[in-house]
C-alpha cells in the first residue's frame, strides 16, 4: 500500500492490523511484507507476530507457524512468548 492523500502516514504494524480488520488479511499482509522488505523494526517480534497471524487467517499454516515461532524466539516477554508458541502450535 503506497502513501496517498487518503493514507498520509507511512505504514506500520498497527496500520496493517487496522487494514486486516477493515479489508481482510491479504491486503494487510502486503503492508507487513513492505515493512519487512524495508527492514522496519529489525529484531522485533512484532512484525513476524502480525505476519504469522495474517498467514494463519489466509490458511497458509506452515508459513504462519514459522513466523509465529520466529516471533516467539525474538520476544523477550515470557508470557507473550508463551502465547506466540501456543499460536504457532495451533497453526501447525
């Protein structure tokens, strides 16, 4: 999704979630993939976590599981890591 008058701010993981809620996971996945390609939030668990959730919604379970496991490895919060690992197991 390119910036325009209707979307004046650079995309973020939050905007991807909002787009997923409004327009579905495929369009949101494009935003997340753009963020990954531009190396936004390197080393953060946020983008792989969001990406994993979107892939799961699209039925791309193997990819979803891999992304959620990556997010869990990058996550420093033990409770959040546990949630990500549960989601990864459920996706697979």
